C-alpha cells in the first residue's frame, strides 16, 4: 500500500512540475513552444539571440518574450519568427543579409521586432539567410539573402532588407525552404513551384542550370498536398498520402542507384502521417505510428543505433505511438509521441534536448526522453482513415458526400488551418464544394458525443 501511495505521489509531483506546450517547433539547434496562456518559451542554442537571450546556450526552458498572445512560431536556424493572434509577424535573432526583414542591416536583434504592419500573415519558412512567408490573401513574400534569386525577383542582389512580393499570384497555400538557397511553394491546384539555387538538381534536371530566378512549376503532378525540403532533396506528399522524393543524396530514401533529378520517386508504399527532411537525412511517421529514418548516418544521426547510411527507410525501435518528427540541417532531431512526450537524438552540445544539460561532447544514437516537457496539441493525422466515416468522391468537383450515421457538426479548413466553411450535416446530406478553389482541404467532423474525426479531401 505504501509503495502504491508513493508511486501516486511521485506521478502527481512529476505532472505538477511538467511544462506543457500547445505547440513545439524545432529549428535545428533550438526549440520554441507556445503555452496555453499565449506566452513563448524556448531552449537550446542562443548565440545569435534567437531565444532573445545573451547566453550562448539555454539548456532549460526560458520565456523568450514578455509579449503574449502568440499564435504560431517558426524557428529559423539562427533566428525565430512568430505570429500573434492579431496576424502580425515578429522576429528576433540573426538579421544577417536582412533575414529578419525589418529593413535594417544590423547583424541581430535581442528583442522581437515587428515585420511590416501587415495583419494577415499565415506561415513563415526560414532558411539560413533568407526567409519566405505566406499571407492569408494567398501571396508569398521573401526577404534576406538574394544571391541566387531566392526572393524570386530578378536580378539577384546581395540582400533584400524588407519583404518583397514573389510574383503576382494569389493562390499559394504553402511555402518551404531548403537549408541552402532554394525556395518552394505549393499552389491551391496541387502543383509545386520552385526558384533559387538548383542544388542537387532540385529544380531542373540539368546540373548546368545554376538557379531559377522566378517561380517555375516543378514536375507535372497536380496532386501534391505538402512538402519538406532538406539540403539537396525534397520530400513531397500527394493527396492520397503517399510520399515521394527527388533531388540528390541518400536522404531521398528511394534506393542507392537511382539517378538524381526532378523525377519524383515513391518512398515505400504506405501512407505517411508525418515527415521531415533534414540536411542529409529524412524522417517519417507512418500511419501505424511507427518511426522511420533514412539518409547519411556518420554520427548515428538516424537513431537506429548504427552509423550506416540507409538509402531506404529503416525503422527506429518498435514503438507504434509516434506522432510527429522534425529535422533540420543539423545532427539533432526532435520527435513527439501521441501521449505528448518529447524526444531528441543526435547532439546535445547547445542544450538542444531541453533537459538541463549542455556541452555534451558525444552523440545520442537513439531517442532520448526529455523529462518534464510535453506537448498537448498533437498533430492531426495527415491522412486519417476512419471505419465509421467515409467521404466520396475524393477528389471532388461539386458535392462531397459523407457516409455518416448521425447528425454531425462540420468545419472545413484550408491546408494551413484557415476556416472555409462550417455547419451541421444530417444523415444523407452533402456539402456543396463547387465554389471552393482547387486545392487540399481538411474536413473536421464532431458527433453528438463530442468525438471528432479529421479527413482530407481534394477539390479539383
């Protein structure tokens, strides 16, 4: 009885001291999270003031800003961007080549600086020295280093100190950057476009083409749903949940003797719930909750307990409750489980693990639990299948039918979380999608018991 009581008290004590976040985002050497009260916290490397601190490392969570009402956060490699509830965009840390976009040539900023006065920012995709961002009106903006036409506005220049619109299109729904000088964007019609450096033949099969100066459609596929870009490879997911890759290097995960270039090659055959491209590595969580890795592995980067390079995915452990994984152009990688627990592997030299230690000289070749840190807002499965609810046709042109057995409440969101439509759906009813723009949408259904199901569909 005493042992049972001791265990209960220990569990209560552990929970009471745990720091839980509504979201956690990893930048490669530092992690930033948002708490339920809208405050911003982070840990890891801080030498470029990316955590609004003068300390080179922060191995324990610190409050990054006294400002509140934060909604989304996007850690760069040497800086941090965040969007507030009012849609304003802010940045802190390295401003080399104008990468913060605050119309200044200062090397860094110790406190968050507002980036323009716009109030409709949706997403930021930071690279090393240049940045892409998406607005709610479907426009893309870029700033920072521009030596390879990263801003999509020729002629190239050394740097662009403030945001400049990329082209004139207004139907963009997602943006991504490589850890180098390449930019990608996804349109509502399911096509992927790219510009900037042609590293690894990411943009054009011909290696003699050094860069593309303006957005150019990459591949003739029009069913892409999301993407993640590494150093010289890209992972892209289709609307059917399959994962594909092109570029160069083992991190493509498509086999050792596959020629590089812009021919998408499928990775395995399963549906992938979550995925992330590192500099020379790739990671993914399958629909069954298993965690997989592939790419170069000189320091045990892949967390499979070896230093063997893998050209096709290899499973990490045997657990089946992995939820998300995040990698960048560094050895360290972060992953979360469906119970909210947070894990890291790789290098913990700069306090990346958030466990109170830093300057560790070695490498961790298997996932390490970070105690007393958790995330409460877990990922929605990218392609969730439900035995109780089905939707058809998918892709849809006009009316979307739901095979529901009771009246449900529904909300339809864009791929970036903007609510498009909502209402009640009775048995045998359907949703008119004829006015929707072409693209990928999330349908959230809530039944009378409060249980929810999220499904993805494509509007042609």
